[in-house]
């Protein structure tokens, strides 16, 4: 199955975080990032096929990949990650000091210039204006981004993504704070698409800023329900939900505290690594152990993180390990317990990871044995 834009964005973010934390050296980071960048270029080229540009204006695949990687995170990041105490920006727009990063920025600037020239000849391309706006945002040219987003919204007045990106740029212009104009744009986005993740993030942040913590919680809880399974954004979002509840004096869900976890809903068992795969794993590789509903959304209901050196190990999953108050172990009729070894530490499954899972079991099951015995994608 082809990865979605959101999947690729999450994987790139996770890789960057691992690199910044020193868990991936430069060679490992470059090697892991290359296939993602190629996949991004393929996705964007597929989109371009639907709205062809003049042959003389088409950029090279390399430039297109550079631009796509540069603007991708903007699709879901922005002032929404600044308005609450724990959600932070995931990119920086300051010029890079590293020569390779400077070269990449120059590639992006060159691509942006070509795209802007093409849009002068084809001003009725909403996708192009949206890409241009995101590109200007990456380069820190917010006034120009505003103009591009305005044109995208004029052509697609009910496009939630265009409206949310426009709202984000409006807020950036006001110092990173929501304004009546940005709030109105977000409201339009949610009217068009009530589950749009970035719009929910923006709406929740605006409510948090004005002290309406109940509304912030409502938007962020809905956002949590729609995030992809194993999203690296979930822990930060959950922390912000906890802070909004604390400031608003709002009761936390029962699953939020281990002391109130439902004892009968826990699952216990063991995880082992098949001897035939032992040579394919290193002692410090990350192990994710998680339960998900046997039927329905694939969001993990409880998660434990360990390392290969801990195997074999006993585990216990319960409501205290929930990633979202709206999705917990005690609320499922049957679950599948999985264990996965990830060399990159990426929460998103990748080809080459090692995994195993149980048959469906009911919450309360004991002695559920998982053997990690297969490579993902094989």
C-alpha cells in the first residue's frame, strides 16, 4: 500500500527527532530519509499529473523532492503547536548554517520562484497557490504566504486545508496568536470538514489562549480520535489536554490515572523474540508492545515501550497506558496484542521491522504470549 502524505510526514518528523536526539548518526539519518524523500516526490508528481503544467515550466524531480520535503510539515504544523504549553513547532525557518542545509534552502527558493512564475501564467490553480503559500511559510516570507493562501481560498472556498493554512499564516502575522480573522477561517474549515486535524488543533489553541479550556479540550479530544495510529504527536497532544483540564478544573477521564485503571481490563503476558530473528535485532532496538481493537479504528488502546535487551519480558497493558481518553482498553470487546521491533525507534511501522501478534482476546486475558517471528513487509 502506498504511504499517505500524513504517514510520510510523521516518519520524517520522527527521523528528524531521532537525529536531533543523537539516536541516529548522520549516515543512518541520510540513509533512512532517502526513500521517504523519493516517496514524497512520487506523490507530488502524481498530483501534478492531475493538473499538468507547461512542459517548459516543469521542475526536475530533484527540485520537486527538495520542495516537497521542505513544505510537508507545514501541512499540519504551525501556530497550533505554539499556543498551548506543550505543543511546540516542529520546524525552523531561520537560514541554515550547515552548507548542505543552505544548498537545500537554495533549491527550495529556486523551486518557489519557478512555481510563482508558473502561477502568473496559470492563476486558476488552487493546488499551486496552496503549495506556494506553504513554501513561502517555510522560507519565513509570511506576507507573501498570506497572499498565496488568499488566492487558494478564493478558488476553493470550502477547502479545509487551505482555510487552516491561511488561518495559521494570519496568526503568525499577529505574533503567533489567534485573531478574529484566523478564528473565522478555522470555523469555516470545521464547517466544511468537522474532523480536519489541523483545524481542530488551531481551534483548540485559540480557545486555550482565551481561557476557554472546556472548548480547547473538546477540540483536542476530537483531534486525538482522528490522529493516525502510533502518531508521534499523540504524547504532546495528551499532555496539552491534561494541562487544559488542570487549568479549567475539568475532571480527567478515568483512564488518565493509573490508580483508577480498571483492573479487570488489563491484559498480561510475555513477549519473546524468535531465535531465527535474533541476529536481525540489536540490544538497544526499540520494542513497542500495544493493544488495538480487533475491529474498528487501529489506534493503540495501550502502549509499552521497551528494548530488545529486555526480551523475553513480562508485560501488562491497562487503561493507564491509553494514548487517548476516547480510546481505552476497557472499552473494547476484543483486542489484538502486538509487539514490534523498530531499529529507528519510529512509531510508524516500516518495512524491515520485526513483529508478532496474538489472536483476538478479551480485556482481562492473562498469559497472552507474543512471539516476534516475522519481518514487516515480507
